[in-house]
């Protein structure tokens, strides 16, 4: 009896660990329907009216055939275009304050729903592995609308991480602002699970990453803004407050250290995760608009 128990307990623990890792991975890659709200047309109408802009829904096709959807705003006397990317478990609605700021300064704004979010297709989200090519296609679409004009990117959280990976792989932005990015998906996964379950967090995260590679052939070691940073050749402004407990500031410090010649960090005080605009609205506006004007950098 004791021998059978000695065998059964470790086997059960291994099965439990494997099931927990699989569940964590599936939850990280697939948002439930309740976290994928449809776009609210009334919001787009209101913002267009407030900024005296025109707007239209836009759809393009991803490499894998997924439908990618966005709102496209055009203010009068536009001088350039900014693409604005939301964070995980959010939609384009979550970056409408940022979009409004840019519209007031005469930037066209494209605000997509990232794959696996909102009204965009694509099934699972991959934190940059597939989204990087989605960004490339959005930039190509924007450039076709206004050939020869500057194209800028602003990203929040996961959107910031995707944007940095795209820039590191040669997607042609003129400048980038990225707030509260992670440095690599494995590192942020370890951080988040360490916060929840203590020292068991990092090995559990690694097990979930192994499951993703085995089950979906997704190597999340490649989802790395810090790894992509040496390939960035345009000015990047990182925004990351030291009070961010969701994605600790060390992530942006790693990204900056990988390419200090092109990457600058603004660390606004008393600023939680992606809260720079709400906590420091005037300074956020000044820095972002200035960053998107080469003569002011």
C-alpha cells in the first residue's frame, strides 16, 4: 500500500502540474468572449465630431487570412499618421484618449483591434509572434493612403511590446512611443506568476511556455522587445513609471539597455501601469507630440 502511494503521489503531482501549465497557456492565448466586446460605433462618431475629423471602419487581411479591423480617423490639415495599439484584453476603445490627443494635433489615427481582440479575427493572441506582420500590413495600408508622409506608432502595454518588435524587424516607422512594455514574454510571464504563487511561479511559467511550443509550435522566447531592440533604427520613447507593479519598470530598462543610441526612457513618478496620460496629461501630451516632430527631439 505504501509503495503504491509512493508511486501515485508523484504521478498525480506531475499530472496536476501539467494541467495547470496547459490551463495557464490556454488562458494567455485565448480571450473569452466576454473580454472581446464589439466596437461601439457611437464612440467613433463622438470622437470624430469632437476633433472635426472624418472616420471610417477599415478591414485588411492578415497573412493567415484573419480579418483585422480598425477605425481610421482623418482630421483637417493632417500632416502625418499615427497608429495606436491597445493592450491585452482590451480593444481600440481603450486607446481613444490617446487617439483624441493625436487628432487634436492634426495626426491621422489608425486604431486597430489586435488579433484575437475586439472585432479582429485570428483566434489566439501571440504577443508579437504573429502580430508583428499584422502591424507591417497596417503600416503598408497607411502608406498607401498617404504616400511619402511620416508614420508614427504609439503602443500601450502589449501594444507597446508588439510595436517595438515590429520596429526591430524593419517595419518602417519614423518614431515610436511605447508605454509599459514587457521586455520578453517569458520574463513577464514569470513575473506575473511569481506575484500570484511565489517561487513556484517562474517554473510554472516555463512549463506553460513549453506547452505552447509543443501544442502550437509557438516559441515565445522570440516574443521579445529587448531582443528586437538592437534592430531598431528610429527614435523610441519608452514610458514606464517605477510604480508599475503589473509590468515592472525593469522591463523597459532592459529594452533601453539593448539600444541606448535610439531608445530613451521617461519614468513619470507615481504612475501605475499605462497611466501616464491620466496622471500626467500635460507632460504626456508635450512629450509625445514633441517626439513625433523631428525638429523637437
